[in-house]
């Protein structure tokens, strides 16, 4: 039997082994088995607005710690490149800047903005040089709207992760979503990253934990839809004033949708409200320590502080309290597994199944 086997029949299934949250061996294995084989948020097009702009990004700092560069070349194409010089491993770009080409400050090796090798001093005598190995590695890059995603694996199809979200809310005017740093912030949670994600993936706890949210959400009609590597929760509003004005091309036309909550495995959350979007990017810092970045993109200023997305900070504080207590509780020698609500915890069951699949491959 696989260590993390979870029965596909939710009515029979037990929750995943607590070893996934507590054992440092599995925390380390998750780096390559889960995070290196999935898509990660890299930034947005505002970071490379014009040809020549380059921006360094450390993918999952304190966990994967993979240094990359977002660059826009002279023809306007955006690339995601390794930020490590192919000569002696020096970091190339330390701060966002505008360049004609990328030059290593250690020994002067130069690269084009698409990552291809350009020149190297004192290398005339080197045989079979340059080769493809002297180019910077070009990582896969997926763009949706203004948001950029990359993967450390070149074999992972982004459509298997993003297609359902794109189809469902593709009618939105994503080009008008503007990043608002004053509404964005980081939270540090003293709990395992997976516990934070599985809490997000069910609305079962809303009446018990989120009094404010429960007052505007129609809990009885709360729904969860499961896809291959993602899921969607839909909260419906009790009041027409706090719902989306959905166009006829939306599959939810005529419904009082208060919020779309998309989860992209393993650690990205896209929360669409009538006012815009909150991206919640979950980043492991340690086996029981997690950073969650709330990145706010506003579409309609007049709808801020209304409805399901009115007070994200308060909801986050309530979630943190529960998740941190669960982290303490699962250490108990008396707890090993729980069971799932067949009607309310399909998202968490699906998440545990994906954890099991990736960890057992």
C-alpha cells in the first residue's frame, strides 16, 4: 500500500496521513515531487512592461529557492530564464532594471534578453564553445491576462491546471484589473502549507468560523466543482447588490454569484469578486510555517468593501486561528485520520487525492 493512499470513494475514504504535515522527510520530498512538477506564480506583465526590462524572481523563496528572470526582449516577447550564469554560477540580475543585454558582473559573460549566449571574454582557446549548454535555461512560461506562471518541469501542460478557470471567467475584462499594493499583504501562518490549502477547499466551516461571510453567503447553495488539477467553489449571494452582473455568455448567467474561488494545485488560489481579484499564493517556509501572499487586483473601485470580498483580512484571521490549532491538534498521539463529509468536503478529498498521486509517483 502506498504511504499516502486516499480512497477515491469519498464515502469510504479516510483523510490523508498526518505524516504529510509532520514528517520533515516528506516536506523535503514535496519540493521535487509536487512543487517542481506544477505551475507557480512568477509575477505579472507590469514587471516587464517594455522591451529591455528584466525582473529577478526567486521561485518559492525559502523552499524551492530557484532564481529566475522575467525578461521582455527587443521584439516584445516575454521570457522566463534561469538567473544563474552558465560560466561559474553567479546570479545575473539582482534588481529590476532595463538592459540591452544581460551581463554577468563576475567575468563578463553576456546573454541576449531571450537567454541565448552572446559573448565571453578570454575564451578563444576553449574548444567546442559555445554550445547550447552556454545559453540560459528557458523555463516554460504561461500567461493568462497579465499574470505570468512558470514551471521547473517542461513536461507539465498548463491547460491541465488553468483551462477550467479560463473557460469559466474568460468573459471578465482582465486587461482592466490593476494591482493595488495598498490592499495586498503577506501573512505568516504557524502551520503546514497543506493544512492551509485544505481549509480553503471547503465551505463546510463557513457557518462555524466566518460569521461575517456567512451573513452574505447563501450557505445552502454553496457548490464545489472538481477538475483534474484544480477545483472551483462558488458562493452565492443572499442579496442581488453583492453579486456579479453576469453577461449572457457566462455559464452562470442568471445566478447570484458572490464569489468564484478557484484553486490551482498545489498552492494557488484565485478569488474573483465583483470588485476584482485576490490571488492567494501559498509558500512553504518550514514544515509548520507558511507565508501566504494576498495580491489584490481591482476592477471596480465602487464595489470594494462589499459582499463576500468585503473584509478579506478578517476572514484570513479567522482561518489562521483554526488552521494553527489544527497544526497543534494533529500532533496528538490520539489522532491519525478523519472522515469526509460527502456533500461538503469534496474539495479537500480531491486535494488529498492529488497529494497522494504526486507523492506516490
